[in-house]
C-alpha cells in the first residue's frame, strides 16, 4: 500500500494533538516498520511511502478516533464529522450482519442528513431503511417514505454534481493562459442562468457553495459589480437565515461582499459588513486578518491615511501575521506602502518627510517576485507606486531613466480596455518628470489626460478590483498638492 505522509501528520497533529501516543495502537511489527520509514526517509521525499496493508488499514481506522475541537471547527463541521463516522460504523455493522444495531444508526443518520442537507448520506441511510421496513418489518407505508426520501436525495445529488461540474469547467477554462474571453463570459452566463432556474427545494448548502462562486465569476467577467453586490447580498442573507452555523461560508461571503462594496464605493455598507465580520472571526485567524486588511483599505479610500497606518500596525504586529501565506503578506505590504506614500504626499510638515527614508522599495519589490510576472495585473500597481515615490523624493533622474522602458511596457501590456484608467494615470505620472516637477506646467500638460481619466469613473471601470488601491483621482490630487507645496517652500 502507498500512503502519503500527510495522513500520518493529520493523525499525529490533529487527532492526537502533536504527541506520539497513537503509536500505542500499532503492534510491534507495524511500529518497527513505521519508525524505519519515518527515520530513514527524508521529509521532502516522504510523499507516497510504501507500507504494509495492515499498517495502512490501522492508520486509516485511527481517523475514527477524531474528535474535532469546538474552538477550531464550526458546529456544522463537527456534526458532519460525526455523521461520517457513524455511517462508517453502520456500514461495517451491516456487512457483519448486525442488522439491528446498524438500523438504529441509520435512523439517526437519516434524521441528521436531512437536517444537515447531506443527500449522499440520506440516500445510503434511506436505501437500508426501506429494505428493512419492507422486508423485515413488513411496513410498506414506512418503506415507501424512505424510498421517496432516497429518490429526493438522488435529485439533490444530481443538482450538486451539476453545479460542481459547471464550477470545475469554469475554473479550468478561467485559468488557461490563452483563453477565449468572449467564450468564457458566455459560458459563465449560460451556467448561472441555468442554475438559477433550479427549484429552491432542490438546492442544498453544498449547491450554494459552488453556485455563488459561479455567480461571482459571471458578474466579475462582465464587470457588473452593482448586480454582483445584490447577488452576494441575497446569498449572504440565505446563509445567515438558513445555515447560521456555517460560520466559514458566512465569513467568506462577507469578505467577498465587503470587497465588492468597496469596488462600487458603498463605503457605509462596507464598514458595517467588515465590522460584523471582525466580530464573528476568531482573533489572529486568516479571516480576521482579511477583515482588518479590508478595513485598512476602506480607511485609505476615505482619505484617512493616518488611521489606516495605525490600524495596520496594530493588526500586523503579531507573530500570527508572519505565519500567513506569502501572497497574503505581499498584498498587505503593497497596501501599506501605498498608504505610507499617500500619507507623505498630503502631509505638509517637512519634518514628517524624514520617514521617506524608511520606505525600502528595492527590498519590497524583491519580496514580491510573483507580482513582477503579472504583467497586466499587480505589476501595474507596483510601477505606479514606484513612479509616485520618485515624485515624492524628487528623483527626476530615476523617472527619466525608467520612462522609455515604461512606455514600451505600456504599449505592450496595457493597451486593453480594462487597463484604461491605469494606462492614463501612468501617462500623467510620466508627465511630472517631463515637466521638471513644476506644478503649473504639470497641470497644463495633464489636463486632457485628467479629463480622460474622469470619463471612466472608478466604480464603472473594468479593471481588476485589487489593482487600484486608491482612486487615481485622489492620488493625483495628493501629488499636485505635494508639488505645489514643495514649489512654495
């Protein structure tokens, strides 16, 4: 038998909380075999270890000992774990001809699987129960009830399979390098339109988990952000009313919803959803940090840069933040650099500008190499940040040095409609260096570009939501304030 090292780690770390007491479940031969593999196989190559079938079966059976903690797992997760374990026990008992014992467990599974909307477990329990009721108890009325439940469960499963396939197909198509954008949009719309026609009583909680992601893809691809917010609002309300114990999905929906509320500039509603999400999240968890990040972004959008910096410093000072995924930390680093630069632009106290030296952009860029590969995405945000920083420190030579390369970059990667605002704003930034940082000349030579920028407002633009961390009009206003103030000095 081939087994992945992940299984032994789950048994040791999750079920037995980091100690080796599970070794006591192994006989002497199995223990010697496992310890040999554990000690003599490098950690990097332990994936797919070959072990005897007896040891493999023993390791898998240990999963039935798992008692999920209420501090780490939601009520729904704990209930599903219990459902799965009892069903495994019932199936084994039935195979051992212990019909009476297994039927008692199947009755519990039948009741709970209906309550938790788990049709696969419902079908299995119903099949065993209608056979027992009809052939052993000779109660055809009761057997028919269980039979009807099994048929309804099959319907629910078929709808779950359909939405899961549509999700899989869309994600697979979405991640292709040379995808057909028009075909993808049409596919997403066709899928969400078809799924929307499914009756409410044929939708389960598992159905909704995939359904709302397909909806997000559909509205995002078609840049219908206001409609997307309405869609997410309805799904969130559905979960809060009908599935209140599924905290994980509720938190995820609040993250999506608040992010898109920021996109359409509904800051008042975004604040309510973000604050609610913070209260629901356990401190120092991934979702808690995400809500803090969204609140920092909200403060930046509201031009409250000092409050944003204070909140960022408070929420990212713990060791837990440093243990987050590298891409999450990189995203937060980009955000705080934007806030710091914006704060320096609008601050008229020259003493405050001594903080400029603390902004280490070279180090920051080296820490996010994945952004540099994203030519038409987050890399744009970094180039803009660099240019604004050079304006802040009056580095005309740096801007001049990079102008030709940025011009080529813009012609090659940014001549598309979704990047219109970023393309226009970068041209405005390059003009600052060309006009030798003189505010009157800069204002005169960027007037037409500013009109073009305002012709496509932030909330109606089609660029990716995460690209424009602060609206370019607000950024430009701060840059002009900085230039005028420095010219006076």
